[in-house]
C-alpha cells in the first residue's frame, strides 16, 4: 500500500515537473511573440515560398525580405498556443476566477501550476467527501492568480491532513481494506452468515482500519463495521460491512461523537 | 439517589458519564479501558453486535463491588446531575446528586469490552 502511494506520488511529481517545463517553454515563446507584435510585426505578412534559398522568411509584397520574428518566436506555432490558451483555466475560458469573484488571466506557467494544484486539491477533497460528505475546506479570499494557486495548494494540504485523520478514526474503508460484504441496511443485528464472513475476513486479513488480526473482543468476534458509519450517512447511501477490531471501534466512536481531535 | 439499571446494545462499545452542562470530553485513542478529562469519563463495554451491556448507576454503597474500581475520582457536577450517554449522545441513564462535586467510581469485569459497567456515586 505504501509503495503504491509512494509510486503514485513520484509519478505525480514527474508529471508536474514535465508540465512546468513545457509551460516555461510556452511562456518564453509567448513573450517573444508579444515582443514581435510590439515591434510592428504583421501576422499577415507573406513568407518567401519553400524551395527559395530564403524560404520561410518573412517578405513584403515586393518580394524583398521583411522583418523577421525574433529568434525562438512562433510563426504558425502561435495557433497551437492560442488553442492551448483557450483550453486552460476553469471552464476552459482561459481565465481563473479568484476568491474575490474577479477573473484574472494567468501566464501559461501559472495556468499549469494552477491546474496541477487545483486537480490535486479536487482529487483529495473528493476522497474526503467519500468519507465525510459534509466536509468543506476552509474558504480563502484571493486577489491574485498566485494567491489562487497558493489557496489550491492549501486546500490540498488541508484535505490530505483531514483524510489521514478520517482513516485513523475509521471513517471509510481503512488502509487495510482487503474485502467487505454488503450491508442489508443500518441495522446492527447480523445474521450468522454475516458474522462468519466478517470473522473470516478479519482472521485472513485483519481489521480494515489497522490490520490487527486480534479482534480484541471477549467473544473473539470481529466487529462488523458499517461504512459509511450510520452517523454520517443520513442520506442512506448503500453501506458495506468491514471487519474491525475493538481499539479501532473505540477510536471511531470517539470521533463520531465529536470527541476525537477532528481538526 | 435511587439505583437504576439497564441492558443496552452500546454502539462503538463506549459509554460516557458527565455533568450535562459540561462538555469537556476525552479523546479516545483506543488504548486502554477508559479515557477521562477532569469532568468526563468514557468507559469501554461490549460491542453492540455481541449483545447488551448491563449498565447500573446509583449510590456506591448500594451498587459498588468489593474489588478495586477501574476509576475513582471526583467529577464536577454543577447541575447536580450526572448522565450516562452513548456515542450518539443518547442519554440512557441519569442520576441526581447532592453537591457540586461527586465522587465517581466505576467497576467493570476488567476487560476493555466489559459485559457490565457500574457507576457508583458519593
């Protein structure tokens, strides 16, 4: 489990580095394009046809060579960049909505960093809400694109920390989830078959929260743990039963009653 | 103060005793058989899926056992009441007390998931 998490984290980090590198290249080229436009660059200016020794260079109507784009500038690559620009940001508008309600246009590098941070935050928030559907990250007030990026990063950190707590307190399937059976409902009375299946899962794989193979109960039975717990499932979403040991059930109870250190 | 007793399927194997006006509750780390703050005690009992727990509250001289109690401390009782509640905050037992501080002793069968819990008050 840990190695999978570490692998996923490394893969994300690699993707992020690649993303930032590409964004930097695009940003550099956009600056070059902006400079060219500032220097009376005419995008409709014709080029010398291919086959000519000066093929590809800018020319004027009379066939003489005109002003070239600065080194590293874009030519028809600008179209690709315009398309990329149109896709970026929330809703593909090319703008990012800030915490103060205003919209701001990020640089390509900012857009890449923002999308990465937003994507990570949304993924983690989604995982938290599978366990605590009512949870929201602390709202942020931002006035700049950089502020919005920092806010997204902060949301991801907050969600990650809370997710760790939720797992520790037995909210949602635990790190040692190796199997479960469907729950017939929120009822705490179980058939013999259900008890046997939960005990088999517990004996074979351990408590779904901590992995202990010792149920810790006087009866020797694992506790059949509803997930989501009844207390945080008012909508009556389908639940499953997982084997849980007594200490983890205690911790879960403390959290459910608002007595654990939730935040 | 009269003796009250009940059999109850206790969710998450946890019972709490406290004055209803004070909500300074202990964090449950899962290790041990009880957890406390200066004004509240949580004690472990049988998981509901394994059956009911027998819970008793009353004067210590009437309900107490000869064995050493699991817990023996004075809790503040400014409302002159103590309640026994579950994780879902259902009050399942309560007792009136005479003073703003009450000595609370708790007896169990010694297992973290005890089949009975006795709250003896003075």
